C-alpha cells in the first residue's frame, strides 16, 4: 500500500519544494526589488557623503547626553543587528530591577534638574533589542537635556521630534512613536 | 483600561469576522473541486504535476491510505529539513558562511517545522543560511499548514459522505491547499509587508557607520553596526498565514524588519486567525448547514474575547516593582504606559496583548513581544490557551479538527445526559469515535505534564532556566505546553538549545502532531462509512446557543481541571508573590 505511494510522495515533495521554496520567494524578491526597492533592501539611511549610517527601522545605541536615548537593548553588544533578542527577564527578577535602576541613575546623572517621573519605555528593554523608537513621553522627557547641551531653543528640538513621529495607523492601531535615530541625525544636520 | 485599548480590540475582531465569509466560501470551492479563477488558470499545470508524479488523482483513498500518504510525505519533509541544515555549509546562498547546525538542534527544528509547531531553539539570523530558510523552512511552512488543512477536509468529508469507504485524495488536497490558497495569499501578504519595510533580498548583511561610535567590552572602538538582511518577507507572510510562527530573526515579529509598522502588525495579527476562523465557515458550507460553522466559531469566541480583554487589562497595569521605583507607567496621550519590558514602542500594550492571545489561541506561536517578561497572569493566559488543546482557532485545519474532537466528546456527554445515542450532523457517534476523540484530547496532556515533571527533576532540565523562583518553573511548563500544542511560542529565557531540550521537545512535537492526525483520519473513515440519520424530534440541535455554551464549557473543564495544579505552582503563585510584595 505504502510502496505505491512512494513515487508520488517523492515527486510531489520535489515539486512543492521548487514551488514554495524557489519560485515563490524569487517572485516576491523580483516584485519587491522593482516596486519597493528601498524597503526591500533594509530602509537604509545615508549621510550626505553617501555612506550608510543606519537603517530607519533599526535602532542604535546612544548614551551621549547630546543625543536622544532609545530603549534599553538586551543584545550583546547593545543594538546588535545580527543577533536580535529581548531580555526575557521575568517581572520579579532582581536582574530586571537592577537594569531599571541603572538606567534611572544614568538618566538622572545627565539631567539632575529634571524632576519629572521617567516614562517606562526609557527604562525597559525592547522585544528585539533593536527598537528604533520611543514614546513621545520618552522624547519630551529628554527634550530639555538635549536642548541645553546643544544650545538650541526647546521649540527647535520639539519640531525635530514632531517631524520624526509616526502616529497611530488610521488613528487606531499601534502607538505614536518617535524614531530616535532619525531625530539624532536631524539634530546633527541642524548643527551644520 | 483606556478607550483606545478597547477600540483596537473591537476593530481587530470586526475586521476578522468580516473577512471570514469570503475566504471561507473560497476555500470550500477549492476543496469541493469547483472552478475558481485560479483553478481555471492553473488547472492544467495542476494536472501536469499529478501526471508526472504518478498521482492517480481521480482515485479516492481509504483512511488508512490517506494516513499513510500523510506520514510518508511528512517524514520525507523531516528528513529533508534535517539534511539541509546539516549540509548548509556546502550549499549555496550562505553569505555569512554559517556552519552546519548541530545534530540535536537539526532534529528539533526538522520536527518543529514539519509538525507546524515552529518552536525555535536557535536564533534565525545567526544560525540558518538563506538556502535553509527558503528551501527547508519556508517549504515546511507551506506544506505543514497544508497538512493540517487536508486532514480537516478529509474529516469533513466523513460527515458529508454516506456509506463510502474513502475520504478523498491526499495529493490532490495537498496540492490545492498550497497552490490555490496558501501561495496566493502569501504572495500578496509578502508584498504588503515589503511595502512597510520588511526586507526581501539575497544580498548579505550590510555594514553601517554608527552615528555615535561605541566601544566594545574590551574598550576598543566599535564604530559599525552589521545589519542582518535576507529574503524575509516571503517567509514572514506564510509564517503568519499558516499558523507556523517561526521567525526569520531571533526576535520574531518583535524585530522591526519582521514587523515594521502598526499596519504590518495589524495584518500579521489578522493573518494569525484568518484561515483558522474562515475554515469554520468552510466547514459550514461543506456540511451544507452554515449555522454549524458559525456555532463552532462562536464557541471559540466565547473563550477568546474575555482573554483578549483580560490580557490588555493586566499588562496595562504595569509592574508594581517599577512603580515603587518611581517609574511612570500610567497610560496618557504621550505614552502607552504599562508593562513595557520586552515590548516594542510602536506596539505598546494593547497590540502586544492582542498578539499574545491570538498567537496562543491559534497554534501560531509567533510573538511581537517577549512573553517571558509579561506579568505573571499576562503570561499565564497564553500558556493556558495552549493547554486547552489548541482548539480555540488552533492551527490551520488542526484547530478545527481538534475542536470537532471536542464536539464529539460534548455530544457524547449530552447523549448520556438525555439518554439517547449521540449524533452529530446526522452521523451516529459511537464508542469508536469517542475513543479516538478522547485520544486527541488526552495525548497532549501526557506530553505536557510528564516531561515537565521530569525536566524539573533532572539537572539537564533545570540548567536551562533563566528566571529564578516560580517563573523558572513556568518557563519549562510553557516549553512543553508549546511543543505539545504544536504552538511554538516560548518563555524564551529558557536556554532550550541543548541536547536534552532539543530531543525531549522534538519528541513531544512529533507525537502530539501525528498521534492526533491518525486518530482523526480514523474518525473520518469510520464516519464516512456510516449512513446519515434523518433529523427527528429527539435530535440534539448543535447550532443553538445552548450547545455552543455547552461545548465551550467542555473545552474549559477538560483543559482547566488538568492544568490548574501546574498553573498554581507557576504563574499563580508568582502573581500572589508579586501582588503581596513578598518575593522570597
């Protein structure tokens, strides 16, 4: 009974492998490269000299007070775009509390006069370790510091934040968020 | 819970329910062999495939022949995935020159992808070459989904046909599922994902210069970031649609490339439940009583909707330990607040909660946030939904045939109560069907509880734990629940890429997939041979709210009673410790 199914099994396996493992991904690649060239190749951002300085979708590590800081990253080293990972720390794990306390201390050290409470996304690690975005609250919390260090009026920095904020899709889905890398690139451009 | 949370949940459910009918009707057309646009275009291609492969496509198979073909095809798949991983260093499309995968991890992954589980002990971008991702993993994403769907269709034929020895042709069902349902949907989905930012390229990783240069651990400057790319979108599309869940990247759909925007997130969440929900409608069409399809869908929603609302409410409250550190977790206009550890800023709380419930109700297993970092009860809900047997939507096909097993149990219990021979859709349910349904309901329980108990006793099991205390137990319980439910999600802190876990979880996935498929096909064969009993005044109607509620309760009681003690040792005690502020 099974022996007569052997040939169909092997042949169908080969055909379906070719169809779903070669024809299908090649078709998607072809269409994607033609119609969506930039996103299909990683949404790269380029400096004025043409060098790639990052991807609009992949965060980078910032701990200099003149830049906005992103989410904590649990990858090694932080924001390792070749090995994504979350912290996977449970809510009661002492290691989680240590990481949160260390981030609070770092944020307070560079901005000792800021008495507002720290938004939660600035002290927690993202799912991917590569989250390019923070909440608007997380950006506004850092605004006075960045403006002060860069000697820019608050209004200017706020404009740059707003220009790099995405809102909810259809006003319903997801959350509004600020792209940290794009804001920092815009700040560096503005200086020149 | 704030207003937007409820609106997002309602929007998700509305769109899902609106799209169930068109897809459901289309799939019924495909399986009944009625002409559609695609079958007209590709019909001659389909028949050419059969001719070259030696498939006698007009011949219908007995259940034993059908089960034999399923097993043969799946074992071929397992062997191929194993071989490709072991040889990937010598195969093309390996720009990072990744070495062969270890034997135990290859075994685990081969079973995992063939059984539609997609448990991943490895990190995708740093383990699998593009060749392996495409020709081993993407292929199994398609055919494992199709395997689930064809077993369901064979079972439905068991109800529709009378006094027939056969239940259809496996090769025809398999080819049509792939060619007319899964490939077209995935193609569209993949292109939409690329438009949102998901890469689709064969180029190697790209090196960029960091805006703020970093120093590595030894203090040397590290001014660059290496960004992994690949043919991502084509795999993510089918991974979501086929309730597979195996990501291209380690962080799965939390990775900004796998899931770049709120729109991509919504579509991926919709894709998780779309085919499983629509198959309920297909069932109604094929048994020529659409109310029966709606009834099964309603029984699923009775359990699903409260879980959605509760999960969002739990995660929105935030972590009490962070509140005591003075962190602002309140939802406001400028932030989602809540428990943001392991969640992405663009998704916030509610998009992560909906996902965690959908992915565990269906046996998808992809994640857009790290479930290990959910609050104790927020993590318990997905764990518990898996333990219910993956019948609340469940896997494509497998969820509904599992639910029909519970229907058999429910009408049997109801039959005992009212003292009549139980029937479902005009077929008498007798001892044979009941035995097979009981196997389907009970086998996963064995493969969850016994290996979990062994793992917490053995050093090799305990070595994998990341989080201390009851959370560590939850990690192990989740791993075996996920493998046995063919789900694939994880409390990912558990270091499961060890020979012990790779082999134990691999065996759990194998037996809980194929030891359920074979009894269900046996039921299909047995029902097919029966005559249809006409409806009489003594027939228990199975489309009424009363039966829907009764069915949901049977699912809940079987699942809840078995696992309550285990859940009490893990997430429940952890919740009490966290709420009481007593962490020792």
